[in-house]
C-alpha cells in the first residue's frame, strides 16, 4: 500500500477515512471532483498524490467556481481541458464553464494556456447575462452562431441580444420561440421588427401569456 503524503492537521480525518474505503476509480475521481468544485486545494493535492486522477471535469469545475489556484495547478499538472460528455446540460470544457459562471479571469487564463473554445463559450456567456465575457471572447476570436442569440433571448438579456446583433451575430426562429417561452414580449417584438422570423411555436407560447402577435 502506497504511503500517504503528509497532511495538514485538520485533514487527518480524511486521511483516516481514505485508508479504510475502497479505492475504486469512480470513488477516487469523485473525491477529486468534489475538491475542485468546492475550492479545496489542499484536499485535491493530497488526493492526487494518493492516487486520485485529474480528469477533464477537474479543470471544468475549478473554472466554474473561479478557483484559480486549483485551475492553474491542475492545468500545470496535465489535467485535460475537455470533458467526454456534457454537464450542466451543455457545458463540456473549462472555457465554456468559465463563461457560463461569469469567471472572466478563469476564462482568460485557460485560453492563454491552450484550452480550446467554440460557439458554446459565447452562448454560455450570453445565456447568463455576462456581456463583458461575451465581448472579450469575441475580441479574442471566439466563434459564435445562432445559439448566442437564442440563449440571450431565452434569458431575457435584451442588451446582450442587441449588442450581438449589432456585431453580426446570426439568429433564427429559436430567438423568438425561446423568448416567448419565458415571457419576454419586448424581445419578441424587437426581434421580429428587426427581421427575425418566428414560427408556430412562438405563436403557441405567446398565446399562453394572452399575447396577440
């Protein structure tokens, strides 16, 4: 049995527990992920020294929480950026997670250190109302597509939608239908007046609010 790395005094309960549980791959990965998500750097380091792997979601969760010390350490120790499957419904990598949770410093760092990004980064920022992050991402070459407009409309982020359109972001009927789903009449009206098409789903959802389009 491999020896344990030294621990701060307040972690000896963890060390004791660790020595008396099954160290299967799933359980060990979960320990590392929970430490990264909660910002528990010393626990994560100790767990890694005792066999817990650094999987992709380690960086993703650290970026989401803005835990820069963990994020930098994980990245410098070979932790991959991308996840093999989505979490949070759509977030698959550290860049998108940072954008979704408004962590601009984390987004800048992961990008400067080789983390890939794609259209999900912009749509994640737009959907949560982080205009500063969306602007920075676009200024630094991050791609976008119709999903940025859709997410902004769905979240009721009118100023973000207007900024995106003024700067060439595409849209489609989902912009109107998602705005209608969440009751954002002002966005629907503005979008339609500015050339965004709508479909039967928009009309059906608008009827639920008693609107006449």
